[in-house]
């Protein structure tokens, strides 16, 4: 494993996702400014997720065929600048437009970054991709904390400060660009070896699993602060609650990636997702210190499977890493984004609390589906390379 490229990718992922995840803390203030319903809040969050996610497979397909290393710094700057404009929007529909455009930057960044992380990981792909995922989870954890600090000190205009770390991180990626390799498929080698058939049944099941997990995860990130405010929790603690959930989620992602290299991908995915509802339920029902303890454990459980599902897909499509990354980081997350919009509608119709309890159950359903997946079993053909993998879906 090459440490400097992994560290740079981890940090850049943290910057991109921290910019993206100021949204849950900014939305309650925008709700007050524009008089938004829960449905409108859910739609705004869904637009960011969908615009980012649905086109990620396209960027992944492009990255499999051409050199797209420049997507890394460009995606970072694009995301930071547009998210920095959130506090300046004059109306709800301008907010929606800015969020839609932001998604293009994150869509360009994620497939290329995951390909670079996989390449730098060598034979320790599960561990290496867990570092990549940890960067994103750490960014998601820091985003609400940064947002509460910026908003407390500068009101909504403080979101513009995001442009500073974004531009600095992009400059660092450009400076060390020779050390960050983004592999493309070798056409001659691919022609000589033949193209492996795509295991559509298993890949489809994996995408459904990620969709359910993403729906629950994204919905909780957006609506948990509103739930806590409704229960009388101070505004500053809403950001801290997300930090606890996502910071320990980052630690869980590292542990899950390491364990998946040892005990298998499917085992880690299934156990972590099945455990989540039993840990998140007390976090919603209890108050005080027990709430924060269970919130930390729930975050670890839910995000332990994040990097593992990406590696699972890459091992299913060993000759199309960009497409695999785009599907798992993009399309399925976009479908989860549609679920967030539905959750906003449910919150208006059934109440916020009922909607939140439904979100808690969704990762558990994903865990049941994971029980029917068998992990690919890659063989190490040479240092730094994974062989094509096999595996079957149980009937």
C-alpha cells in the first residue's frame, strides 16, 4: 500500500464530503428563511444526491477509457465553491439549482478517487478502500461541526468560507499529481483476455442493498437534526450529534474494511446492517448520555459496510473499476436520494417521528438481502493486482 497517495485521497474525500454535508445544518435555517415544508426540504436534499449520483456511472465509464486525473482537483473546487454559495441564495428554487449543479462536481470526483485509492492499495484493497471511505465519513462528520461554527460566527453568509479549504486541497492534489495514479483499462490486454460477463443478478442485488442502506443513511442525516430540535435539543447539539454518528461511522468503516479482508465481504455487510436497527432505536428513544453512546455505536454499525460494498462491486467487475465505483457510489445512492424525497413527504403526512422510525428499519432490510449474497473470492495474481472473481447468488 502506497501511503502518500492514500493519505491525499483520504483528505480530498474528506474535504469534498464535508462541503456536501453542511446541508443538514444549513437547511433548518433556510427552512425558517423561506418557510419550507418537510417535503421541500426532502426534495432539496434529494436533488443534490440524485444529480451527483445518477451521473457517476457515466463519469466512471469515461474514467475506465481515458485519463481523467484532472477530475480530482476540478471536482473539489466545483463542490466547494457551489456549496459555499448556499448561504447566499435568494430563493428556494435557486437553492435547488445550486444543489443540482453541485452534484456534477461530486460525481466527477468520486469514481476517479476510488479508482486511485484501489490502485494505491495493492493487494490490501479492503483496507485501502476503507481509508478512502473513512475520508468521506470523516468529512461527513466534520461538515456539520464546520457548519455550526460558520453559521454561529457569520450567519448564513459564513458558508462562503468553504471555498478556502476546497481550493487549498485542489492545489495539493495538483502538486502531487504524479504520485496519484488513475488506471485505465488496457484495450490490448482486455481484448486478449476477453471481457468477463457481467453478473447482473448479483450486481442488481448489491445495488438494491446499497439503495436501502443509502435511503436510511441519507434520510437520517437530513432529518435527525430536525428530530432533535423537535425534542428540544439545542441547535449546537444537532451538529454535534451528526459528528458523533459520522465520526464513529468512519471508525466503523476502517474496522469493516480490515475485517472484510480477513473474514469475507458478505459477512461484514450482513452483520453490520442487521445490527443497525437494534442500535439506532435506543439512540432515538433515550435521552442524555445513553443516546450519544448508542448513536456512536449505530454509526459504526451502519458505515462498517460502506467501503466493503464498493470493493465487492469492484471484484465483480475487475476490468471496469470506474463503472463499478460509479454504480456503487452513484446510481444506488441516487436511488436512495429519491427515498429521501419520499421520506420528506411521509414526514408531512405521517409525522416526522414515524418517518424517522421507518428510516431506521431500512438498513435492516438491506442486511437480510446481504444474507443471500456470497462474497467474491479474489486471488492475488501479482503484487498490486486482483484477479477476476467469481461468486454466486443463492437461490
